[in-house]
C-alpha cells in the first residue's frame, strides 16, 4: 500500500515546479509543529504520525471559520489509497487513526491547487457533507452551506491579510447577508441529477462552469496552509477603490457582492472604482446625480427601493442627455437582493441606455432596457420614483422585475465610476451648451430659481446608433 501511495504522491508532486515541491511536502511537518511538539529530527518524530483536527484548527483558525476547517479535515481524511474519493472511513474526529497522513495531505494539496474539475469534484462532495461517513451525492442545500463557509473564509482572508483594496467593510452593507446571496447565486448554476441529488459528475460539470469555486478553494488552501507557489500570485477578488469619503458614507455594496459584480464587467474595465454620487452624501437630486454620470466613462448604478430590493445597471459608456438611446451590448442589469443575478443583452433591440431632462415631448429621467413607459429600469427625473416593468421580461436584457413593486419609491442610490474616463478633448464646433458640459451649473441655476426655458426647444441630435 505504501508503494502504491508513493507512486500516486510522486505523480501529484510532479504537477509542481521543482522549487515548489519541498514547500508542498513541508506542509505536513508545519502542521505537526503547530501542535507545539518539538520536531527535532523531523523525519523520526513525524514518522507514523497523522494530522489531527486540532492541528488544522491551530494553523487555519485565523483565516477560516471553524466549520470550514472541519470540512477541510473531513475531506483530507476521506482520501483513500491515494485517490481523491470519499470513503466510509472519513470522520471528523480529532486524533488517532482518523487523522490525516502525509500522503493524504499531499494528494489534497495537489488536487486543490493544481487539479482538474474531475479531481476537485470528489473533494467538494466530501466537504459538502460536513458529517461522519460519506454518500454518493449531496443536496443543493448542503452545497449552499459549504459555499457559505467557503465564501466566509475568503472574506476573512481579504480582511485579515489586508487585501481590501481600499474598501471599508464596517461602512458597507451586511457581509453575512452578502455571503448567503453569493452562495445561492453560485449554487443556482448547479444542475442536480434526475434523482435530485448532486453526485460527482454533477459537481464536476458545475466546477468546470463556475470558476469561482476553484478560485476560492485555492485561495483558502494556499493562505490557510501557507503554500506560496511561485508564479501564482494571490487573485485580486476586489476592484481597487479610491477617493471615497468612508467616514460619511453608508455604502449599499458589501464584499461578497463586489466579488460577484467586478468579474461581470467587460475585459479592460480594471480602473479603480470611484463613488461619483450617493444620496447618503449628496441628497436626492436628479441633476446632481447627472453630474456624477456624465463625462465619467463606464458607470455602475445601484438603487435600493423602500421594499428593500437592491438592484442596478452597468453602463458601458459615459451618459449623454439626448432623446435617443445610447450604449452598447456590454451594458447589463442586475439584482443584488433578494437574489444576486446579472441580466445581459438579448440582442432583441438596442435600447441599452437613455437619459433626458427638461424636455416637453420626451420622457424625462434615466432608463435602461425596454421602451418608453416600460423600461427594465427607470428613474424619473423627480428622483423619488421609478419603475421596473417586465412582462414577463425586459426585451433588451431579458430581466424580470427588479424592484419590489413595479412602480417603486427610491430609498437610496449610488453611482460608481468603474472604468477609464473619456479623453477631455471634445470634437465639434461649439454645438454643446454649457448646461451639457457641466450639469452642476444646472443644479446651481435650479437652486437659485432660474428656469431653463430653452431646454425643451433644442433640436434633437442625430442618432449615433
């Protein structure tokens, strides 16, 4: 048996670079050392010993909740004969024969850090059961519980390892709720078998299609067991955040929601996020909101209605005030609560973005998707009200009703600039009004009681679509 395991272990170690192999093999001795016993002549002291749950807890307790550490331990101890497959001997005891051997640990590290979806599926199945013994399948509810522990561990790593990228969790929305919403969203991609269970083939297909499962697991194992592999920098799960007045803000975003939304942005939208407008900071002003949208490049809009629903949209271009639709198929709508979902362009029409104000014959407000009077997302220029009319779905994005009620009352709103702003140089020969160039001038004029008589008399611009 030892020879069989040795061959399997050597094959697993071959996945790592020569300089990485001693690090991977050394994890076992590090865990033994975490129990406080002197290793001395490490080979002799460690011979015949196994890793206990207490040793794993001592090493990983600062970066993962105890429930996740127990899942990892069960998974490691379930590896049989050098193969990453659940066995009936897998238990969550603390010491003795139920411990984790050197061979089991190496196979676990190789399959989590360098494995395929086929090799990781049995590991996820073992971790999802979270109890003594194993079965051929798990329920979706068990997978959700595993994901909640995994995401909680990742958030804990981001906080304790100083990888928040400028975000302040204590000034943001509830992380625990965000963990539940992200876990449910990831599990929504899981397709169970005809019997309703999630077996190894189901999990393999899911892991292949949802890369965050492997990404989060790799991060947890690498950080929790201190395995710093060359050429594998820690993934950046949060976009950078800059110039945000956190001391005065109560942000609608939370860390798990950011972990979900940031990868949805098109490639190349890696600029730091900047808060351009918040009702918490700037009050309820449509014109002030426009100042945060225009000439800012790509933006993310986030709204919360009085029923507690949180939703929004991504605009791929700077917004312009005009009677035509604008934007392109990179735009999308999304919901955060009560479910975390993204709805992308269907190709049915090009009604991606719409922004108008102070017009006599056209709708005044901000819209995304659908058509006039039936937008997927609409905020009226009076700012307090909007609608999300999708019967049964928004034609542009295929989204359902985003808000709690079809006609909603706004509770709060934020606008984040999420891409590079456009070049300041403008083409053209003075066709733009000063009101278009700087919407804040509009705000000042409205505050002082000036009426914008000429706004409704402008000639419409040529449609750029």
